């Protein structure tokens, strides 16, 4: 992550992306561990969102 010496420093896009990946993975792990969701449900939801977001041809 970014240098901790300056609290107002911007992180790189790569660091921001990895932070988001870890955050989302942690959220899915917690929800799955609590029995609130199944990982397969998340995968299906992602597929549906991709279909909706894809431009129609």
C-alpha cells in the first residue's frame, strides 16, 4: 500500500484494485461462514450483472 508517512497520499490504481478485491473476498467469506450465502450464489449474481451490463448487439 501507499507510504504511511503521508496520510493524504493517493494510492495507485493497482493498490486500490487489490484493496477492493480483498474487501469483497472478506465480505463473501464472512457471509458464507455465517451461512447467509453460498459462494455459488455470488457467482450466479455476478454472471447476471455482467449480462445486464453488456451492451446489447
